[in-house]
């Protein structure tokens, strides 16, 4: 008896986890591990390597800056600050020491005129002047006995958030400095007739002010349940005008916002959105929202952070899964294609984007052991290309650079469950699939599964090895709902562009 055949050509471009697999469209996978989506194809995460291996701190926060022509990484532990440049490491912890923090999220940093400024929420905010021989110092004229939980640069001002001072703790207060001269930090925080320093209370929504980030000429300020815009006005009586943008939507944590060129990517208290300051659009609803929030550890959720990987145009949402203090999983959002991938993390505390130059030779003139008149090198010249930025993470005492060409074995998997070929009631029989993989994908392992109802377990067939250069997998499955999984375990960063499956449409029992 000849059965009618039905052919599926699958070119999935992302993962949808929140919808029942049988209801997911053919453009998406339903499961993934260590798989990302670029150029509308599924690929294993790329290689990585240990960077700045000589660092002696356990990093809880990272900040990259370029001062002059030199790229520096500031590495913050629970109570110390080091600056790293190529193979050089210098301790720039403030001379009076810092109060230890107990969670990575308590650090906040920013760059004003490329000058690093930071706070830990317990001590006065500090800055570093760019000289590796000088420790960090308190900001000039910072009010005595006062702390802030976050700090951000906007225009030529510094803006401090969530203020605790002699008059009490005002979690909804923002305070801004006088305007800074080019190349400096502000010299005054005390409001006076001859400066622009001031403050405001964001009182119409509950909760503390968590973070802020510039957007299209405004400073967007986030509470957990509210979003505000601060706009500079050339009026010494006002300086900044504060207006409410959204009264029921804000940011989940102090590090839950990323600027992605004209929009903010925000993890809110229950969703992931893109906003231009006027409109909001959920990008996780019906896709990966439940995956994130059902897996997020409720005791350590504030360690969730967002980082924008500019070179790849993707955003990582790093979060601690249930039972973990630090980040063990990341949603990887491809901005260009509006799709999500997933990758594992090794208890990551923080991440940042910047120029990694640990394999370069220091070109700071003070580091050279030469006679200047007898040397023809160009010193104090940049030893990196500004077009090349990397995303680095920290876990334990290790700083890791990602998306490198290093050969690293990673277990990865992608799956499409419960294909019904447009006829859920009919039994399907599959005996062969065609995997379209790019050259260099190495050995893949493929298996087919089936079940008769969506609430019964999937019965999986034997896994079939698909060597490099081959495309046809002879594997069998029979049921109303057909599933396929592709995995790898070696060092080859594979890319699968599509899957072809042909099924015989058999009876209804």
C-alpha cells in the first residue's frame, strides 16, 4: 500500500520555549542548549579563552576604559580594585579601603570623560584619574556621610541614585553634580547660585531608584515599577526637568538595562521589552518569558544583568537559575533577527564589553626599559583596534573572552519537538532526515522520537552519528507527533541551516 507523503523544510531561526511544542510554528526550535542564532541559522556557541590570567582578584564587577591611547580594565572584587593593562596589574584600591559588598549587583560604575567613576553603595563614590600609581579617590565635594546605590554619567554631569545621608535614606532621590569641565570629574555637588548641582524626588511610584541610562538626549531613570525621563534645560532654577514615562513598568535589577543604539533593552519585573522612551514592545511574551522567570532564583535574582555585545549585535541576559547565587544561564537575543538562543554559564558574576589586549606588549612610555634617544618605536600609541571589542565574563578568579577562534569542546543541542505535519490526528512514519550543516561543523549526533499524544513521553530512537561532510541520517520514528534532536560534544562550532523531513501519512490509530 502506498501512503501519501508529506515533506517539511525546516529553517528555524530561534527558540520558543513558552508555547506547547505542537503549537510552535515551523520557523522555531522548541529547545536548545549552548545554541545561538546568527544569520537566521542555528549554531553552537563559539570558542573562548582565559584572558588576563595574571589577575589576582576574584572579579565581581568589570569596567573597560580607554585613557589616552591605552585600554585599561578595572577589576572590582568584593572590596578591592585593580587595573589591568596587557600583563600589568596595579592595585588602585582607595587608600582608606572599601566596605566589602556581599553581592556583585551592589557595584555600579560609569565613565565620564573616559574617567571611571564607581560606587559600592556603602562608601562615597570614587573615581580613578588614569595614573596606575594613584589609588582611586573620593569625588570632590561629595556630601559627608552620604552614599548612593548607583551612579551614571549624563552629558557632562554625574547623577547619583538612591541617596542615603545624614537626613535619612531617600531611595527615590536622584542627585546631580555641577557640570564637569572637559577631561575632569565635577568639582561640586553642593547646590549654589554659581553652579548647576541639584536633586529631585521621584515620588509618584513606589520603590527605590535602581539605575539610569541615556537615551536620545534624555536620561531614562528606572525604578522597579516606574520609568522616568530627565531632560536638561538651560535654566539654572531647574537644570533638569523630570517627567514620568511609564507608571507601571521599570527595571527588575540595577543592571537590567542595555542601550542598543536608540532603544533600551530592559528586563522588567515579569517581561523583556524594547523601548524608545515613548513606546514599549515585549520581545519575550509567548517565546522565552516563562523560561526566564520560572527558572530565575528568587533569592539571588538581583544578580541578573544585561550586557550588549556590540560586535555581534546581540544582548545577553545572564541570570542565576534556581538554587544558584551567580549566573548559570544566559538568554542570547539576536537584535537583527529578533530571536533568542540559550547558553550555559559557569557561575558568572559579571560581564563587560571592551578591548582585550592581554596578549599585547605594553606601550605605556613609563613601562619601557629603553634609552629614548636610541629607540625608534612609537610609544604611547594604541595597541588595539577600536573596531575590535570583545565580551568578557568573570567566574571565580577567571576572566574569559568569548567568541574566539579557540577550539573548546562544548556540549550543545537543538531540538524541534512534536511536529504534526499539519495533521495532528494522523500517524506519521519517518525513516530518513536531511541535515543541512555548513562546512566545518564536525560530527553531529541525530535522533528521532515520536509519541501518540502530547501528554505522553517521547519515545526516542537510537542516536545516529552524522560525520563531517555527510547530510543523510537514516533514523526511524512513528507516531502522531515527531521530534528531532541534534547535538554535539566536540570542539567544532557547528552551524545548521535547515532540516528536511519526509513522512508517510498513515492511518489514525
